[in-house]
C-alpha cells in the first residue's frame, strides 16, 4: 500500500520537463593554495584551519599532511585555535619545563597552554616537545581548550578514557584516521572537529556549564569555539535564522564557502562564516535528504513506494531555488 506524507523541505535541483530527480553533487572546495593536499581525506579540515590561521604550510607551498606532529607544534596550533594574538604571548615565553632547549620558537605557545591547564607535562618536570603527539593527547588538549578541565563532572574515570569518551560524544574523533600518533592531516581534523563545540566553564565543584551565552528561556544561545575565539559569526540574516542559529542554506553561500558545503544546499543548517563572510563550517544540519521523482502535475514526490505531498509554501521555495540555480 502506498503511503502519503506531508513533507517540508526545499528542493534545490534542476527541473526537467514533467519530472526531475532530487540529487546533490559534490562541489569543489576553495580557499587553499597548498600544493599537496588535493584528494586528502582531511582536505576540508586542512583548508579551514589554514583559512583561520590555525595551521600554516611550508615555504615551498606544501603542507606535508603525512608528517608527524610533535607536542610543541600542536601546542602552537591550539594557541592559534584560541585566537591568542602574538602580543599576548610575550608573557608566556618561559615555562618550568626542563626540556625546552632547542624549542625556543615554541616557548610562548607551550607556556600559554601550561598556564591555561591545557598541557601538564609528564609529571617529572618535562614536556617532551619533540615527542610525536598521540591522538588521545591531541583530543585531550582541544577539549581542555574548550573548557573541559580535569575536575569537570563531564569527565568520568581516569585519563585517557575520560577524555576519549567525552571526545567521541562531542564528535572530536570524527574522520580522524590515526589510531596512535597523529600526522598533520589528522591534527587539522581534530582541531576542525572542535571548532563547533560549545565553550564551557567548570567551577570548583566540577559543575560544567556553557561559558558564553546570550538570552534566556526560549531565546537561550550558547557560543562555540568559532564564535568565542576566532570571531566567526552565524551565517545568514538574523531575520532568516531561528533562535538556535539555524536557517536554509543557500547556493550562493556554498559557492563562496571555504570548505565543500555543496551537499548542504537547501538544508536547514547552522553555518558559521569568517570575517570575509565565507562559510568555514557547518555546525549541524536538521535536514534529511531523499532521492526520488517529482511529478509536476500532481505536485507529488515519490521515494520508492512512499509518496510525499509537497506544501505550497515549500513549492514556492523550490521555484525560487531553481531560478537561483539555473546557471549551474
């Protein structure tokens, strides 16, 4: 028996006489001149981090994604993720770690991370700046930067399982292919995954709450790493977004996005843009995409044996989207 359901979504496709198929194709990511990251599984993360100034390439224009990342280098990445200006780092140029010889360039970064409780060292006075960082160490550092210090009631058990569990719940391990030590591609991915995490604060009792908020009740909103540390903003006009920052993602935004966001066109998403207004991350999507056939005469969309009846409101949005995409 065929089923009929009301469906609310925006059609963003190419209209063909009588009917059309609902599809989303991959676009081309933009925003990076790095010469050796094409086809890399963590491409978007690398590009976004590069755009935000968190990571840098080498003088020859390469990124060397397979190179190992040591603890000093990751401390530098974390400090940049937190948007700390060079002028503010001068006061952190010295640390109590005894093994920083040869890593003078990283002194301020390591000193800052130590002062903020992001790194603790090995407990014997050393930091191990040249040691390749492990995945769990990297996740621990980004979570501490987000605000999850060791006494947080969100951390259950002992290290590293406490941070691993929380990191997996927050999606910090998503698309991270390293299993032990970490390379530059996966380091970028760990950081990128943390950018949309809400910044928290932990009191002496371990209570963990959102650190930067606006409004209350139905208008309550908690800010994430992109907003708090990197001066990024919600993409879209305030009038077009709901109280949580979600809105319909337009084709124009995907065209100018730093990363590949073509697959989100027409979806109801929470997107963030850099100071140039270009989208750097999609924090979340509330849409589910379907593939099927649309019958223009009956205004019905068929997916297998299920038939959806489209509302007039969404048909008007669909027509507008089709006009916007006519030159694709």
